[in-house]
C-alpha cells in the first residue's frame, strides 16, 4: 500500500498572542503557516492591555515587534477576517475551507495613512474600545493596529446600505478602496491544526447584583484596560462617563465565578495590576479590592501583591456582595465575616470570569474536537499533554483550552509547535 | 566600615627606615619575594618605582618619596596585569595609589592575589616642577612638612585630600597620633593579618590616638575640599570659564597618559572615531562659524570624566603632567566627588564594590528621568 | 531684529519602544515639533555618553535620550545601564557649570504616541525658554 | 572605489508630497559629494516603485542607496529586498523616515521640509560609512542534553528523540521519575502516577535515540547554542567523564521542599506524627497510613502554606494536593476526620474547583486560619490558631501533614553557574522573558522546564517540556545551518585592554574573556546587537555593526546643524 503523503503546512486559528507565537515558531522551522484571524487585526486580547502583570511591562512594546515580524514573514499567510468553515480529513492531511470576508481595502495598495476615516459620515461605538469611543464605518480598531489597514464595516457603511456615498474612496490617493471586493472561499491543505481562538469575558449584565449597564460608573475589567491605555479612548486618563476622575474605586473579583464553577486564574493578578494603574494616575485614590480567595500562584506574583499592598489598598474578603444606588451615591453592599457593610465609591470595576468565545461550540463542531463541561476545548488527557485535543493532529492552546495567563498561553503555543514538528 | 585592628611598632630612626626595616625582615622570613618601592634615580632629582628582587638593594628604597612621577598603581598593574606570577610581592605605596590599585584590579588591570599592598599615612607630594627647581632643598622641605603635617607646599589636590590615611590595601603604616619612637601598623585583610603574625606583631593594640587624629585631619580636609571645590567652580565652571580654562590645551594627552585609572590601550580620543573628514569639519565650522584646531579638547576632557571620574582617586598626576598648567587634577577631583556620590561610591574603597557603571539598581536615579523642574 | 529661534534637538530613540512610540505619534497624526531630529538606535544602552557629549558640544540646543520604560527593555536590562551612564553624564555637565537641563532622559513606550508628542513638546518649550545653546558660538569648545 | 549614492524620495501619494516640498529636498541634497542621482517617485513600496528602484540601482551602478519614505518598521525590509534583487548589499542602504516622524507630525510645510532635508542629509552622511554585511551560517549539532529524569526531563527526551536527533538524559539518582514517583495518584483525575511513569520509562528504554545516564551528573558545559561540549560523570565512582557534543540543553532539574525545621511553630521534628507532604505521599503509597504507635489515625489535619511567608510566594499546587490527601484518607480510612488549615484557596483553572467541591462533599473540613502553633496534648497534637475573626481556637488531631513550599533544588546554583543560566531572587532558574520566552533563558540554546523554574503541577510541567521541544525542534534542524544576527558587536583585539566591562554588562553572555590574550571576545552567534557593550567600553574597542560611532556621528552632525 502506498503511504499517504503527509502535509507539512499548518493551520493556526487565532492571531492572539498564542497564535502569533505558534506561527512564528513554526515558520522558524520552515513550515508554511496559514494563520486565520477572525478580526481585521492581530494581537488578540493582549494588545488591549497597557501593561501586563507582574513586571508591568508595556504590552504593545512586548507584542508589536512580534506582530511586525509576523507580517513580514514569508512563511506565514495571514488571513484576517477569516473564518474556518469546514475541516475534512485527518492528521497529516486536512482539507480546510476558509471564508474570508472582504475588507474592501486593498492590503497592498493601502499605505495606512488613515485619510479615509475623516470623510466617512458614519459614526458608531468602537467595539475594540469597549464602546468607550467612536469609530467610523471604515476604520482600524486603534492607532497602531497591525496590519495597519482599515476595513469597511458593511453593516453600517452607507454605501452598503444602498446610499451613494463614496467619501472614503475619494479621500484615498492610492486606489486602495475597492467596493467591489468579494468575500473569498479559500481551500488549503494542511497536516496539522493549532487552535488558539482565545476567550471572552462573561456577560456581566445578567449578573444583576453588580448593576452593570444600570449604573454608569460600573466598568468591566476590559473597559478599564482601555480607559488606562495610552492609545485608548482617553489616552490613558481615568475619567468616568461623567467626565470626572474617580476618588474612590472598588474592584470586585470573582464576578461570575459561582455561575461558571471555576476560578479564572488571572483576575486576582490583573485586579492588583489595576491598583497600580489607578495609583499611578491618581495617587491619592482610595481603592478597595473585594475578593474571596487570593489566587496568586507562581514565583513572582506574591511579591507583586505585597508591593501593591504597600500602596494602602484595602483588601476586603467578602461573602456576599452587591452594587447599588443609594441616593446619588453608588455603593458596594457587602458582608464580611458575618457583618454587613456599605461602601460608597465613585467607580466600580468588575473582574468577570473568563469563558469560551461564543463561537467556540461551532468551531469545535467544525474541527470535530470535543469540549469540556465549561465549553472550553477539551484536552484528551492532561497527563499526556494538555495541548492534544480529542482529534489527532489538532492542538488546542491558550485560553481556548482554559483560562490562563500569557506565560502559560505562550508555553502551550510552543508545546503545540513541538507536537506538530514531531508528528512527522 | 569595620573597625580596623592594628599594633604599635618601634620607629626610632625615622619612618622610611622603619618601613625598610620591616620589609627586610619580611623578605628574610620569606613573606615576600620581591618588593615594589620608590627609589631615587641616579641623577638624584627624581624618584621612580622599582621592583626589587635583590634584598641588598632594599636599603635604597625610598618610601614616601617627595614626588610622584609615576602613580604606584601603574607600577603594580604593569607587574601583574598579565598574571599574578608565582612570587609574593609587597607594594609600598601611598593611599591614593593603593586606591587606584584597587580600581585597576576591578578593571582587570592588576591581579592582587600575590600582592600585599602596604600604604602609609600620606602628607601629600610636591608638584614636580617645584621639586626640580632644587631637589635637595625641596626634599628637606618635604620632610619638614611631613613632620609638621603641613600641606602648604604640596600639590593642590593633596592639600584638600581627605583620604590621606584611608586604608584600602592590606597593611597600613600610621604615623599620625603615634607616640615618640613608635608608629602604628594597621591590617585591613587576612593577608595583612598573616604578615603581622609572621612578624610577631600583636594586632590587638589600641589605635584610638591614630583613629582620632586621622578623623580630625580628614574632617578638616573635607571642609577645605568642599570650600576649594566651590572656589574652583567659580573660576572654571560655566561656559566662558570653561572655554578659557581649556583654551590652553594643546591636546598632548599627557594628563591621560599619567592617569593611573586611564587604562586604555588607545584612548578613545586618539582613535579614528573622533577623526573626521574635511567635509565634516567644514560642516561643523559652518554651524559654529568657526572651529579651533586641534579639535575636541573639551570633548576629550568631558569624555575622560565620563569614562574615568568614577574611578578617579584625585592623585593629581594629571595636573602635575599638564604642560599648560591647566588645573585638570582639581577639576577632576571636583567632578569625581559628584559622580561618585551619585552611587554612594568611593573609588578604591573596597574591592567588593563593583564599579557603578557595570551595575544598576532597578529603583534608582528617578530624578534623572524626564524634566527635573 | 532677531531671527526666530528654532531649536535643534537630537533625539536618540531606542528601536523597540521610543522609536515605535514616535512612529505611533505619526500614525495618530499628532503634532510634534520639528526641532527634534530622531536618531534610531537599537537600545538606549547603545547611547554612548560620548555621542551625547558630541552632540552637546557641537551646539545641539537639546539632546533627548529615550528608551523603554524600566523593566520593559527589549534586551532585558539595557535601559538601567543607560540610566546610570546618563546620570554620570548629567553630573559631569552640571559639575562643569554647563546647562545640564539641555539633556533629557525619558521613557516612552511603543503605545505612547501621545506621550512622545508631549515629551518633545515639553522639552522643546523648555529649550525655547532657555534660548540657543551658548556653546554654538564657542569655536574653541 | 568611487562612491555613487542614489537618493530616492517617496511621495507616498499626498502623504509626503503635500507636507514636504520634495523639490526643495532634492535641490538641497543634490550637490552633496558622492550623490549621483536624486529622484522622487509616487509610491516606492508599490510594485512599480520596487521595479523602478531596482532598475535605478543597476542603471546607475549605485554603490549606496538612500530612500526617504516611511518608517523602517514599515518598509526597511522591502527596500533591503530590492537591494538584494539588484545585487547591492542590503546594508549599503539607509531609510530616512520622513513620513511618520516628519510629514505626519509637522504642521508647517516649511519646517517639515527643513527637517526632511536634515533627515535625508543624515541618511546620506550615514550611508557613506556603511559597510557590506554578510549573513553568516554556522553548523549546528541537533542533539540535545536533558538534565533531570523527572516527568519534565522524560517528556522532553521522548518528544525530542528521533532518527536525526540523539538525546542524552542525565539523572543524578538511580531511577527515572523524579519526585512524583513517590505519589500514588495525580490530583487531576486521581490517575495512578505509576501509569504515567511506567509508560514513559518503557518508551525511553525502547527508544534507540535516547541514551540515559543514571547516577550521573553533568560536570562541565561549555560552548554555545548549536555547539555545546558536555562532560558527564558518574557520581560516587572514579571514572573518566563521558564527553558529548550537543546543540541545546534542557534543564529539568526539579525542585525540593522547604524544610519545616525553619518554622518551629509547626513542631516538625519535635513532635511525633507531624510529617511533610512528601512523607505522607510515601506513607500512603506504602499502603499503611499509620501513626508512630502503629495505630490508625482517627483525625488528620493538613496545614497549607508552610514556609510561604518565609519564601515569599505561593507554591501553586499545595492546595490541590492537600485536597488529594483528603481523598486518599477518606478512601482508605472512611471514618477519619480530615481538616484543612488554609489561608487562601488557590485552585485556578477549569478543573480544580470541581475537585474542591467534590472533596468538600466528602465531609472534609476547611478552616481559614492564621497564627498556627502546634503543641502536644497527651497522645494528640493540639493546633492553636486564630480563626477568621481573629478569635483564638484550637483543634486536637492525631496526625498533621505539613504542605511546605516548593524550593529550588540544592544543586540549582551549581547548575546555574555551570551553564551560565541566571537565577531569580527565589533561586529558581530565570526565564529569558517572563511572558514571551517562558522556556528559554538568556543563554541561547538552554531551556528551563518544570519545577526547576518555579512551582507547578504535572500537566503544566509536561506542557513546558513540550514547549522546550517546540523551541528546539524549530531552531536546531538537522542539516540546517544557524543564521545568527548580522548587526552584532565586535571587539577590536588591538584596542581591548581587558577590563571586562563589556562582559559584565552583556545580558546574554555573548562576550567571553580570552585569558591568554587578556582581551574580550564577542561570540557573534549569541550577540543580539543591542550595543550596550559599545557604550560601556571605555577604550572604544567595542563597536556595533551598522550603528558605529561614525555612522551615528553623521546623523548627529546633521541634526545639530
């Protein structure tokens, strides 16, 4: 019997930090990589952070060189606005169908001058900025996004709603805007697949006791990350929706933990990081961290906690908690050690649980891999390897496999590369 | 700093003789195989360091020479730079020379494993030009000044030296506060302890009178130093003064050549890096209107301060060697005090302190970041 | 009539953070004074103080050294060394009675386009207040 | 040779041309000596632009190229490729960033034009001093040394070994399996440990490409990525060391437990029936959970976080294995009373809380406490503690298990010194970069995995072992040469005085000292080209390719003018 040819190319799904690292490492081994990213940009969630714990390194400085490298790497075929629609075959020989949405902006011609934004008459909330600022119908999510090429949001672009607007096209000197671009169906053959599709935060609106969406100054952690980001909607100034700087803040850990049934492992650390964010911008701010159990594993994290404690943060262990309005004030009502208390604050930051992306189920189905009880991709056996999915040749890394920090995500990405390279 | 320990030994004939005697005894006992010590040159008008192997020649040794043409650290470095060798060497040098030696050891320019540094309470040295006017007269003047601890005839930097009894080597001979016909011998290392032990010197004697005298002198000199630096500042610092001060410079680089801690094989400022094309010089002349030649004299001095002020021991050799009488030694001592203070560093204080430019702390010097107004 | 003073500022920018931050200022179309001429180096630790002295003594009205924030250095610890060298340099300049305020060390990250613009604006204003470097007219320096 | 510099200014559509008077720039730079051609072009990065540049280089026999356009982050590589295609060394090219850092940030056109002239002149001045740089290629050995035969070392060895790659696995004891071979089960899934170890051991034994050295230690490791020379010596035996050559090293040397002697309040070593977690694992594995007097305990307490305060970090796995102990106990002694004394429960990740909930259901007690002190009361041990409300409480039990912090192995420092790997403040091996290079170290080619680099569970340990193999498999490919950084530093033999300043400041151990010549030498394979040594060198002996003093001087000169 003739042995079937083993395909060497690799599909990586998701261009967040795990996907980027896996792709670069595979490319180093001279593997051709197809990196499919759902959004129009690379960097995933990591590039939304201004700084990362525990060394408080600037996230952009850390990731941008890797993003640049990725874009300039001839072995890596980056497919943005791409969705994996169908996967057939088995290890060594997968046939993958990708639906690539039209960007309507030519990646080659566009030089990233941003001249097309201004004339666009449409203005709407920028999702990348968690709705804290506006964007146009043709846009890049934030300054410095890579690739630095805008896309047209056809749901909101007037032209795609049947109007005659050509404002952006007129503004472009490079003939980069092409309304006739069509969605593409791409079919590739690969030998292995690395799934690095990332995570979402649990929707805090249904968790009504936190009053998110009802009280203006209740923010999610991701909103707060953008509020502090120097390339974010306020250029890093911590201002509330009413334009004032908060004088007191409550950070609430474990939001949605009970509902999800697991600890998301990074919230304690990033909440402590927020403490640093807040103190660095508003030195005399009063901060209360509401937590249940401090989960700060690992060799460098407790030291960070101790450093944060020196900033006089009030660490309050709660049993019950609720955010409410009391007159004009926003208050945190909580019980601790059996006693009930009320704390008025100017701002509340919620640290919601990490959960699988809403399309994780669909992707699992497409790939033919199983999910665990929580909807994350399931590792076949953690004592064989946590990156091996239920299907040979498909590897799962980063938060798509379970909540974890950047270091562990990157380790898994490297591990998956090890697995791919030792396949054949 | 640790409390120093030491003993008292007889010194009837004079300090030079006492030291020679001590060294001869040590050589007899096999403690040292060779000695680095100043000696008078045959013409009688100068002193140089000599590596003495023949014990008989030790009697010509001349510790506390009135001048310092070659800094002792350079001698120790020359002998041991390429390896410590297999012989035990004693180096009889001044405290500033000992400190420079320690700096050189940190810079990989001296291997002190087999060297025992013996320093002496130092009254300063004479400016070479004074001494040469009449060597015999000035030798006598020096010796008189030494007895009375009178620094008026010494090099300007010696007059403001607050580390003239600083113990940084292995052994130190102290004359300050000593009773008649005695002197102190102080140990600063295990090496020093072992020499004393072999010479049957009890190192557990009372050093109070030396300590208090040294402290008093050092404090007085420190005041003088601060005052002198302040005065110096008013004459050399500021753009116009500086231009005037260095305008005499003829780029001979003598200051650099005699500097004990200027270790480079080829000075950065002698290298091709600072030599430019006619076109480059024309551009510079254009932007300034004109430019002087030889060029970059101030850059040279500032560059040296950048590279070496951290290790400067204020010995004043540079100033002594300056053919244009630029007070470069005083300027260096002023700058060195400031750059070393940045890191709470004292050049040559201890072998265990890394040179600040090869170390860092994560939290420091925030006053240097951004605008400081 | 005096000519309008346009400062000449030399900016040593580290490739990974500050140069990227300066680029981001561009991409974000922020206004940055043209007085600063950027010089790209791989790391702030490459900025040999002699380079800064050279610029300063040749009459630069200001010299900016910019690198990654402490802890963020692409090469792990280069900026800590850079800071020490800069400190010594600043002391030397100050000690000689020259205008050490014409030398500035700042940390600018790759996401801080606005901060880059602010740093240069601030520095430029300061230099403008100080006036042209008096060194420019001193031929013998 | 005659210099012919071509200067090309990109209009970038309106992006540059509207903000900068390009013709003025052309006029200003045309007269400069050696400048042969100055031209503008609509968009140099376009296919047409690249073709135009390539033709220009050839047609004009240019020796150097200056392009004034966008940031080097955008198109430096693009234009370097153009040079290569036109057979011009790509390092004889300089890009002047007149878009991001000039046209886009300058309001006034005249000012922008002046600045652009300075930038282009600086680039021209600089490029004159550029030299051709060539990519180097270095042979490498694909074989790997793995130090430590625990789970991490076994896993790494198995994944690395192949037909083209030998793995040398060195274990200091006489068995593979490391610490965990003393355990009965894993806490995740309560799976028998022996299954995991036996399976791996079998695979290793039958793998012809893995050579195992038991009772052995690595005595010497010199060299660099791709070419390490290793000496392996058998412990407790007089024999010549075995010499091997490898391309990479994996440190999987594991960890040890904090010694509870240092926390006398827990009475370890003083009272009977106070044991450490490891001792309990062994006791459990032996099948006999017994008190000193050979009776079965009726009550057992586990004290978490022993030594955490002293060590300054959470050891990550103690909560979970303490839960596992409760399960062992409840399985074997159904009536035993089990209590956990803890401060904060650290059960991160998707499966741990479920395990906790299940354990709690088995009637296991959890007491949040502080200020624990042990005393003896009759046959029993008395735990005095403060409860959550700071009230004094106590509990009598028969047996106490301490869960001590994980600490680096005794020989960690020795190994770190031998390999040049740095240790963090806690004594664990330090990562090259906490986030992006968690497996590699600042010494290229040496990787750290498992508990040797910090406390972690078996699953994460395995991931790290695989990650190390991912790094090695992608960088040490049999038959493929290594291509080190081109723009490295170099040290002039004739100028170096041997002060070792450069060696001290180098973060990568790229500089070594030649003891015979007494000078520093750069290993260009390791050097990353930051230039720190150059600024540190007082003699000007160190320089860095492409960022030489002369090159930067030219830029300074124009910037000041």
